[in-house]
C-alpha cells in the first residue's frame, strides 16, 4: 500500500499494484499541508531479494523517513529487520529521535560522522482493515526493539492522512513566516519556511540576498510582546510570525 498512499497524499501517479516491488524508480510528489508543501519521494521497496544499490545515495538528502508497514501481514517484521540491516551496510540508520526533541544524534553513544541518521515515523497502513493496529505496534516493538513514533492511516478511507502532514511539519520543526510591506496587509497565502531556531536574518535571505545584506531591523506581529514590535536580525522566529523587513 506504499505507492497507493503516496498517490493519495500527493496526487502522483506512482504505480500501485496488488503485488510487491511495483515501484522501480524514485517517484517524487508534493503533499499539501495547510499553506505549504512537503516533498514526499516514493522509493522502491527494499528487501534481500530486491536489492537497490543506489538506495543509500537516494536517502542522503532526506530530512526524514516515513516507514510504511502493514503489520498484520505475515513476514513484515522480518522484512523490516532486513531493511535496517541493508541500510546500515550503506551507513544509513533509522532513528526514533526527531529535531523537535533536540539533536537527532544526541542519544547515540558514538555517532558515525559519515553516516546518515534519519528520523523515522512508523506509518501503519490499511487501518480500515485492521482497527486494532495499536496492538500490532506493541507486538512489533516487543519483537524488534524499535520504538518509532507511529501513526495509523488508510489510503482507501483517508483516515489519518491529514494528521500525517501536520505531524511531520511539527516534528521537523518547520516554521512558516509571512511578510508584509510597510502600510500594507501581509500576504498570508505564501509563507517563507525556515526551521525552528532560525532568525529574522534567515528569512531575509530567502526574500532576497540584497535585503539580507542591508537589513537593519524588522517589525514582528505574532509572538512579540506587542504587535509591530521592533526586533533585530538575530530575533528567533516562530510559526505564524508576520515580518516587516527594514533595510
């Protein structure tokens, strides 16, 4: 159900067939979450009988991994264990820690500086057929030791699909910032996106390099102590802030 889920979330035409390994090449798509888009890339299923030599390179630029599983299907746990082994051989590691909780590698005793550590969420598909999927997740955790955060979804009924997008943006620390021209209303339709902890100056760089170079201060509506408060370039922005940049 991986490709069917991707098609439902992004409107892509990722091939979906009632047999495994139908997807042969990466299939990108854009998932609308509120007023921003997240890029989801549907990758081929990975298994010992279906090795993908380039999978490590494909995961290098990824921000996270959405691990799709039908936990009611026989053999799923063995396949997930094999997936972890194959990725580890390529120095790609799936972890249960997300940026919203701090540094992703913070809890790793001796992280490999040349490895990729991908925050991972376990997405249990087909919950329309398996309403007791939480019990399956408990068994999965007991048998594997993997304690990924998990969400239940159905590509058929649509259950849980809206929650997935909002959960990802929150856990990745995505911050939407809107801008306005002095004396005019803000444009609330096309936000700039930065990450949690970034500043007014980071937003200015997205607007234009010349604006960032000459930036003196900004006025902020949203999280400041009062609307229109003057702040410096190092002021940390949060989700929903409106900025008026002054050079």
